[in-house]
């Protein structure tokens, strides 16, 4: 059985990706930060569709905890599946802050950098010994790296860094046949940055060629494809999933 880790699997796109991957027969280790109950609800949904999942706590902003997290992942692989290796990793956990450039604080900057760039870098490094040759890594970036959107400068800059890091990972891990891709959502209906009110949703829908915001499941299906053999020849790409955001 193929087994993957999805960070930020308790809500939003990560939760949808966990469910979609489970439907496609993958075993799921999903992580949560502040919402253990939401994570357990996702585990129950996966059980209900005949899949198998375990939820583990992880603060992606705290790289010092990653070696211990790797040990916990190994124990979980052994106790739940009788396995010792992983087939995939989705660096999905994240949050947003809307704040114009001239008022961003150093603490806000550091917090966003830790979650969106430093976290994926060192978590991938920590889990690399557990990843099988031929496995798949997906990094969640954002359409805000392509279109400058006022109020999200640090967030978008770190997502841009993650996009570059994706190509470097693909290059360096290629010798182990590990594929690395970025998925870049447009406006998706989740609780990110406080969620969408009617006015904001209408604005984003108007900026999208298909005339609406996306649903987490629509991003999840692309993530799942990249994690399975359907995506076996896709590598080092940044795939925007946005319905055509500001084209
Ligand atoms: N929604 C969009 O329109 C959109 C667009 C472009 C890119 N994205 C990206 O897609 C990814 C998922 O976003 P989403 O919209 O699904 O957000 P969401 O609904 O707010 O869910 C965020 C998830 O990340 C977890 N998380 C947040 N901070 C964390 C931390 N420090 N350590 C570990 N986990 C943490 C949360 O866990 P807890 O709830 O357990 O704390 C939750 O599971 C993010 O990387 C985001 O930047 C989203």
C-alpha cells in the first residue's frame, strides 16, 4: 500500500486531498496544528470510505521538532501499516494575513516565512530518508506568485520561494526518481485568511475566467493525480488550479 503525509490535513484543501487520496487507495498520515477534533473528523470520513488514516500533531513553523516528527511517522508506519517507508509528501499547511507592505511587522514576516518556506524545506529534508525512491512530493504554492495582489506581499514572496525550491528539489532528488511539483491554487472556498465573505467572493469570481471561486475538492483531485501513477511523467512543474484567475 502507498502511504503519504499531508500537512495541514485537518481543514480546507489538505482535508479534501486526504479524502481524495484515500479514495484512490493511499494510506494517509495527516497533520493538524490547532484543530485536533477537525483532524479526527477527517480520519472518520476516510474510515467511512474504506480508507485508513492517522492524524498527528505538527507545527510546521517549528523546524526543531521535525526529527522527532520523523520518528513518530516511522512508528506510525510500522504500527498501522507494517511499513517503514513513505510514497509521498504534501507540503500544504499554511495561513494567510492581509496586510499592506508598509505595515507588515517582523513577527508577521517571520511567521509566514517559517510556515510557507522554511517549514517545507526542512520538513522535506527530515522526511527524505523515509521517502521511497520513485515517490512524489507536492508543494502548495499560490496564484498570488503570478499576479501581484495588494496585501499579501510576504505570503506571495515565500510561496514564490517555494516554487523555486520545487524545481531545485526536483533536480536534486531526480537521481532517486522522486518527482516534485507545485500546485498553485487560485481563489478557493476555504477558511484561509478568515474565509470569503459575499463581497470578496464576488470580486474573486469576477476575476476568474470560469466566473466563480474554486472548491477544495477541485484542487484535491490534481494533488491526488500527482501522487499516483497518473502523474508519473509530471515533474518540476508549477500547476495553477484556478479556473483561469486573471488571465
Ligand atoms: N484557499 C485558497 O484560496 C488558497 C489559494 C492559494 C494557495 N492556498 C494554499 O493552500 C494551502 C491550504 O490552504 P487552505 O485554503 O486549505 O487553508 P485552511 O482551510 O485555512 O487550512 C489550513 C490548514 O493548515 C494548517 N496549519 C496552519 N498553520 C499551521 C502550522 N503552523 N503548522 C501546521 N499546520 C498548520 C491548519 O491546521 P489546524 O487547523 O489544525 O491548525 C489547516 O489544516 C496553504 O498552503 C495555502 O497557502 C490556498
